[in-house]
C-alpha cells in the first residue's frame, strides 16, 4: 500500500513539473518504482488481451461472433501498435 502512495505522490510531482514546463530529473529509486509499475501494467494488459482473445474465439465457436474482426496478433478488434 505504501508503494501505491509513493507512486501516486511521484506522479503528482512529475505532472506538476511538466505543467510548469520544467525539465524533469528522476532519481534511481523513483525510476525503479516507475519501471516496476510500467512492467506490471504491461503484463496486466497482455493478460487481458489474451483473455479477450479466448472469449472472442469461444463466442465465434458458439455462433455468437462479434462484428469486430479478431486481430490474431492482439486478440482484439484493434490492430497491434
């Protein structure tokens, strides 16, 4: 929980500096925190895409397919970046 509070505080500080158009330097501990969070978000996003793909395929097999074409690389109706 403390990590969440640290992350939120860091985001607020960085946003404030960006709004004031200041250059932003990030310390190694703050950078590690941001990179760890980014990694967790990426893993979560990938997991949700795989789940979405499985659900869409099940719907297609059940004859309830979605109007949006399934993109084989992302597993959803969107194209990969």
